[in-house]
C-alpha cells in the first residue's frame, strides 16, 4: 500500500478531524494553521450545529455528522481522533483499516483490551499511527530532556510534576465528570505526566500509590507517588479545581532543573549548591527573560510554547508520513501511560500501592 505522500507528492496532505470539541477548536485547529505541507479538509462531529460553527470558523469545507464518512482515502490521508476517549480505539482502528494515517488523542483508550486491539491493528497495516502526547513537542521540555541526557544533573534522584487545569461544572461535558468515562484528574491530566516521566528519563513506572478527592465530579484533585525503573522517586499533583499550572522539577545529586511550561522563560537550571534566591540564578533568569521576551510576546496569541507543542506534534506526523518513518510517540507509548493510570485508579480505590505490571484491565470506579 502506498503512503499518502507517495500517492500525490505535489499536493498537501489532507487531514480530517473527528471531534469538534473545545480542544479541537481552540488548540488543534489553531496549531494546524501553521503546519507545513498539510491542510484540514474535513471535520466530523455528531453535534451538527457545533460542527458547522467550528468548520465555518476555520474554513473547513467538508462537514460530517458521522465519523465513518471520513474513513476513506477519498476524503483524507491523515485522520485525527479527537473524540471522548471511550470512542478512540474503535474509530482509530476503522481509520487504520481504511489505509489512513492516524493520530489518536490521549488517553489512547480506557482499558488494556482496547489499547491492545488498537496496537495490534496498527501492526497489520502500513499506515502510520501516533498517540497525541503533544507535550513531547514542548520546546522547554525537549530542552530539559537534552540536559538530563547530558548527565549535567548527575545521578537522578526525584521528579515532581504538577498539572492544574480548572474546569467549571457548567462547561464540563458528561464524560468528563466520571473516571470510568475518562474524566477526572487521574485519567484526563495524569496520563500526560506519566508519559513525561517515560519521555524525559527513558524508563518505566514500576508502582504507584494514589489518593484522590471527589466533589461534584470524580477525581477533582489527586496525588500520585511512584517508583521509576531507574530508582527515581516521582510525585504528581493534579487538579481540575485550582489555577492553571504545568510544571516539572527534576533533581539529581549534581544539580536540579525546573520547567514552568506556561512561561516563555520557564526553564531554570541550578548547580548542586545553588538556590533560587541566589544572585547568580536570579541574574541568569533576568538575562534569559530579556533575551526571550520578543519570541515570547510574538507567540502569545498562539498560546506560547504550550500551543506550539500542538503544532509540533502535527508537523512531526506530517513529516513522518512524507518521509515514510515511524512517529516518535507510538501507540505503545500511549498504552503504557494508560497502564499507569489504571494502576493509579486502582490504588486510589483500594488505598494501597499497586504495581503497574499488575494493573487491572479496566478503570476502577471512583465511588
């Protein structure tokens, strides 16, 4: 089977998006306007009014209320599965079997059987597939990964990660209110951090211990402690009730780095004997802020480095399709993050530590 880019190398790759929700409208589609050699040609959503409104905003000509109408090479070369997570596996498998390349939003699915079925389907086709962990293309996290790999921090000791994303009850769709349908901070937010640990350190998560607090929705906030396969201790704090923050701090015996992902100058590196309040680190921070201010201001309208990470993941997939190489963020990566979420959900239910290798196949109900 020829890849899309081989079929007609003279035209941009055609992208169809399935799901016209908030993230599609305000993040994916904004980013896709800046992706080279590709164009969004179709949008599908069962809510016809929403589909028409979003398509009108971005000038998308083809609109469908049934996703399966997108799953043909006559419509698109690449399909983005951006629906509620309960539908990810089924839709992605259908697109792959239609010979299309597929990006599936995180979480890859809500159970190990669904993840396994999707991974198996990807092995039965020459089409490319990718999990949508856009933060792997965040400029500062990519730089942090380079610093970690260089050995500058020495023997790695701990990692602390925070992801806060406040959501109002009046705007949260029904599926985001319950853990078993993919909502709540452990699944919706936690999978990002679980993948970041694997991405930054090239390790697996061995075991987790989680606590969660519920309100009108499941898992409105949670803490997850973990052991990584390189011996590091990890901590994640996630909340859907407090102010926005995405931050990660890595400590080694020779240094420490902190990334604040929503600041254009948000990467700080400290030597073993430095603290944040010392003159040296503060002077470096001021110089860095001045140097990066023009770029930071220029990117504000596109959500800065956070928004640019969506562009980066789509550009990566388009480039991979054109070059015929496998994407850097595989479906297997998506499955491993789901496996950690399954273990964390079980830990929050049972009140005990859970080994990731022994995680249940299905999400434990929150209450």
